[in-house]
């Protein structure tokens, strides 16, 4: 499994080269989010795999990077070949990329 920095993620999103999945809960998403991310709470992931492109590049985001790493490994085990966890999660995004995204 790969790990992406938030800078790498920003560049990939700008190029349209990756799908961003946010695995945080509804309450967390209400506090802070990244435009264009697909909200797919971690507990729903097993039942929503059909919504994802197995051949496409996927980045998984959470608050700090722990849940996203678990979710990325889950996706790999289920046949997704190009999956990465976003190191530092939305916390790193807010501090390094977009200070307008609230920290919590």
C-alpha cells in the first residue's frame, strides 16, 4: 500500500488523476471536508465496494491517517490495485494545503 502526502494528493486532485474517499463519520465531515471527496464512512465500506472503480487510482482520507490506512489495506485485499492512504489526513490538509478547512 502506498502513502501520499497532502501535497501529492493536491496535485493528483488538480489533475483529476485520483478519486478521494473520505472514510470519516458524518459528524466529522460536518466539521471539515475537501471538495470533491466521496464520503464513504468506514463502516459502510464493505457494502459499497461496487461504487468504486477497481482500475482507478484511489486515495483514502481520515482525520490523521490511521483509519485511512486500514481502509486502504481493506480495499487492496478486495482487488483494488492502486490505493493509497493520505498521511496526516485532513489535519495535515488543513495545516499544509488549505487553512480554510477547520481543524478539530
